[in-house]
C-alpha cells in the first residue's frame, strides 16, 4: 500500500513592518493622494491632534491651578498672573526649536519625545503643589509647563507637510483647533475637581494627565510616520526670518493666537478681579472660564475652511474688524459695570480669535507659494528650477509656521502682563481693553495694506 506524500505547506511570509520614514511624499499628485496619501495623512493628523491636545492641556494647567491657590498660599492677584504668564513665555521660546526639530529628527520621532517631556511639569505639580510650598518653587514648576506650548509648533509644522495646498486651511485648522481644545478640557476638569474634591486637592488635576500622556506617546510611536526632509531645506528658518512678509504674518498671528491663549490663561482671574462680588469663589469663576476657549477652539477649523473658500486675507481682515468691536464692547461693559455685556464681548473675542487663527495659518503657505510662483515666472525658470522653488516654498511655510507660533505665543505673555499691571495699579482693566482695541485696529490695517486691498491681492494671488 503506497503512501501519498503531500507537499509541505510553507508558512506564510511575515508582513514587512511599516516603514517609519516615508521617502516619497507628493500630496499635490492627485493620483498619489487618492491611492494612499489621504489615508496616511489622516492617520498622522489624528495622532497629531491627540498629542497636541494633551500638550495644550498641560500648557494651560496653571490657568486652572491658580484658582485653587487660596489665602493659605499667600499669593496676591499680581502673583497669580505671573504664574500664568511664565508657562506662556517658555512655550513661546520653545516653539522655534520645536518647529526645527521636525526637520531634524522626523515628525513621528519628535512627537513621541515632546509628548514624554510633558511628564516633567505634570509629575512635579502633582508632587509639590501644597500649602507651605515656596512661591519660587511654584514659579519654576509653572514655567516648566511651557513645554506643552512647544508641541503646537512641531505639530503644525509636521501636518503642514502632509497635506496639499487646497486642504491646508482645513487640515491646519483641525490640527490646531483639536489641540486648542485642551484648554477648555483642562478647565472643565478643574471645575470637576473643585466641585467634587474641593479646592484643597489641586494635585489631582496634574496627576490625571500622567497616564494620558503615556498613552498618547505610545500611540504616536505606533501609528505616526516621519517624512524624509532634504538637508538643503533645514536652513529655512533663517531664510524666513529675513523676509518682511514673514514678520508681517507673525504680527497677524500674534493678534489672533496671542489673544486666544492670553485670554484663555487669564480669563478666570480677570472675572474674579473685575467682578469680585459675583465671583467670590473659584467654582463660580471656573463655571465660565472654559466657555470662551471652547468656542475659540471649535471656531479654528471653521476659520481655516472659510479661508480655503474666500481667501485667508479677506477672512483675517473681517476677523480683526470684529475683534476691535469686541474689545470696544468689553471696554464699555467694564466702565458700565455690566457683567452680561462683559461676557458677550469676551466670548466674541474668543470666537473671532479662533476664526482668525485658522485664516492666518492658511495665509502662511499661500504667501510662500505665491512668492515662489512669482519668482519662477519673473525669472523665466525652467521646470526643474520651478519645482525646486516649490519645494523651497513648502519648507519656508513649515519654518514660518514655527516662527509665527512663537511670536503668537509671546502675545499671550503680553496679555497676561498687561492684565497684571493694570490690575496692580488700578481697580479695573480699562487701560488693557483700550490697548487691545488699538492692536486689533492696527492688525486690520496691516492685513488690508499688505494682503487684502486689490493691488496686494493681484501681487499675491490666492492669499
């Protein structure tokens, strides 16, 4: 009896691991984008939003923690404004090196590293925040929370490279808006702690962030990608810093994002100092603190989408005109002692600053692209030189996003310092509100002169 020998089945070959660095990436190629580019970009966007969201929560942590600091800590209103200004300042300073780190280390790699750095300020706050701690220690711990502000620049620079020009306003708006939501989320979490555990347990809030940070870092390591960056594009930051348009766009972003983050950090303190009879407990202030940042964050992708449709310059001009009116409303309400009108004006400022954040960031790649296209046409460049100019425009846009993010965050420092000085020397913030109105009027004039008037729109089409 013969035995039938069956052929041995070979085990299936293991699936090759997904490459961590994508050597070919051309989102402007419609076929490539439809085949695989959109899916990859969307995956990176999701995890970028997640890590940036937690970064914003850590960055704005002290806007909530100062509400827990009762008389037993011995800190006056001016001292509390300093505690909220320091993380804003460090976040602004870190945005330049964070944006450059994407090109040097890769978007995925740096997202993981920057997420893990968030553990430092959260763990320290969870361990050290208690009555009897020195004010100097609190200043140092609060300052370290600024690492959360740096995440924004690297996240935006990374996502900018993943999306085609026609979708940049939406993609950058979603990325930034999802990150900005970390501000109202941590404020709502602070309200929950105040309402349940009470003002005597501020350390619960930073300790809740610790496992979320670890999970975000692991998810980024598992699902995100690096993009190969040509070495010649790594000096783009120096190049954009030498361009007048770069600093003009930074000024516009200072007016929008500086307002959003500055008001977001200071709003709870402003309510308590401006209307002490109505907000005599931290819980009462926290009940309203989150509303403005929430609306501003949700408005940011809307501003990006509006800019994709009608042009970033036009939407930014409307935004600053509206913000000037909002600041005028706040000033009038402050003089009249009207809490309802005061809240209406401030909510309008938050909402409009969110719209302006999205439209201004749409303008950055649009200006860089228009200048590259004008240079190629004016210099009669060939196809290869024109393609090289387009690559330079993309790298300049990425670098300018980091520079504008740093300058915009510095605006948040100025807002907190302005409040600190006016409330230290007077019983109201009228001088600060008048200064904000003037700044918004100047930003509207700058937008009109350089980008929105017909002659400027013809010189820089698509902006």
